[in-house]
């Protein structure tokens, strides 16, 4: 296996199995006390579950074929929803007032 193949495998694993779940964990559990191992496990489980449901639902009910492009598209859609939530909270949250 060449270097490009290794990079593609690592990048695909991170993109499909970690990123959507990490963003959902970050959006839902905000600043609650969770250790890094628990966050990582939750991120992987949420990613696997959500992408499986997206792929199954798209194929079964809409007839969308399951291939690499649909998996990447579903991954980006699944990750963009909590990313938008996080950005909304960050820029719409009231600024803390400085005490005089």
C-alpha cells in the first residue's frame, strides 16, 4: 500500500467514523463533564449509527444507491447540522457583561 492509500484510509476513517459524532457530542453535551475516552466512544457510536440510518433510509425509501459519494455526502450533511448549531450558539450567545 502506498502513502496515498494510507492517507486516504486514515482520512476516510476520521471523516466517516469520528467527525459527525464528535460534532454532535460537542453540540449536545456542551460543557458537561465528560472525559475524553467517553467523548471519543460516544462520537464513534453516534457516527456509525447516524450514517447507517442515513444510508439505509436513503437507499430503502428514496432509492439512492450506496456508494462512496453518497456516504461522503451523508457524512457532510450529518456533520454540518451540529456545526451550524455550534456556530449559531457561538455568535448569537449574549456577551458576558464586564463588572464595573
